[in-house]
C-alpha cells in the first residue's frame, strides 16, 4: 500500500486507501519483537506523521471528523515518544561526529559517546522501554478503532478539489513560518517551521501522480530542507540535555568544545535551511495550487486516454 494518491482513481477512495495503508503499517511496526522495539516505534511514528499530513490535506472535506482523527493520531504518537527521543540523541551524536571527524575520536568525546550509549541502553531495557511496551496494546486498540472508522469518512468534493484547500493551507502555513523564522530564529520557531515543511513534503509525495518528473524534484528539495531542520532540532535537544544533565558531557572543557561545535554546525544547518526555504516557498499558495491543479487535470486526462 504505497503512500500515493492515484490520479486515475476516485480521490475519496484513494484517500481512504492510503489512510488504511498507513494504519496497517503502523500496527505492524509497533508489534515488532522486543529487540526491535526502538526501530518499530520509530517506523510507527513516521506512519503517524504521514497519516496526519493526509488528514491535513483533506481537512475541510473531513469537517468535524478532522479534529477527532488528528487528535487521536497525535496522542498515540506522543505515547511512544519517550523511547524514540532517547535513542535519537545517540544518532544525533553520531551524525555530529561524522561531520567533524577527528576531534570526536579523542578520549573525552568518546567517553561522552559511551555515556549516551549507556543512557540509550538503559532506556531499551529499563523505564522507557517498559513504559512503551505497556502502552502498545492501547496504541493498537486506538489504531484498530481508527481503521474501523475510515470507511465511514465522509469526504465532500471531487478530484483535485478534495485537496486544493488543504494544500493551500499547508503551503501558506509553511511560508508564514519561514517569515517568522527570518525574524526570530528561536528553537521553538524553527521547530514549528520544520513541522509545516514535513507536512508539505508528505503531501507532495501523496500528489506525485500529478507530474512525477516535476514533483519528484520538489520532494527532494523538501526532504533536504526537512533534514536540515531536523538535524538542527536534534542538536537543540542535545544542547538542552547538556544544560539539564551536564555530567553526561564530561568536564567543563569538553562541554565548552562541544558548545562551539554545536554553534557552528547549527549556523550551517540554519543557513542551508533558509536558502532552501527561499526556493521552496517562492510562489504564493494560490499560484502553487493552480499550477498543481493543472498538472492533475492533465494526468487525469492522460490516464483516461491510456485506458
């Protein structure tokens, strides 16, 4: 079950099919054996984000149902967040070490890495893992409840009209968040922009059938932008952890060195994100939706002629 809405088929049926596919994949992921639990949680949370982006794409046609379904999937994702956050910290450290190379092979830095590994191992065998495992049955029950309701979703609208308002809102919100980041590049504001960028990335993947050759390039830009903002957010979380638990990061000298690496790397990532954002959000929401709608109309006609 791919994450793609097919132009040749009825739009409402395609939306339900994609939603069911994400729910099934999420349930499979959270049902992974204990030794694969961390990766299973990671994959499930990706499916939740994909599903919420789909919901936002059809927010208006769903009506009151949108708030209910969006809140349910959001809360289920939060139930699994703790374990993923702990393991993600170690991944963020490794990415930083790969970027800087030699300085991170020094003894004090290796000791920091060992402490972060022990923290992750403890999460896998201790509190976070146990808490997550205890929540899994409830998570699956909520997902099964949603599966049972998807066929009943009433989606008013036809063809691309089902998506136009949601796409315009997602794109416009991302554009507005970019303007706010330019004025206030705080951790919180960057994180809000990242969420809207990821929504647009997912929705571009969903609507790829409109013109794959063009929208695939758009997807690549959005992926690069989301990755830059995601890496920056991970480093912000590392900075926050260093402030809360400085003993994890060694001596004052080691922490000072790491602070400088974090500052320089974050400046690079934010610079890259702003440059990419200027390109991704270069046109108005109205212009983007009209352009994609024309692509969709052509794709529908070509599919009909091929049949």
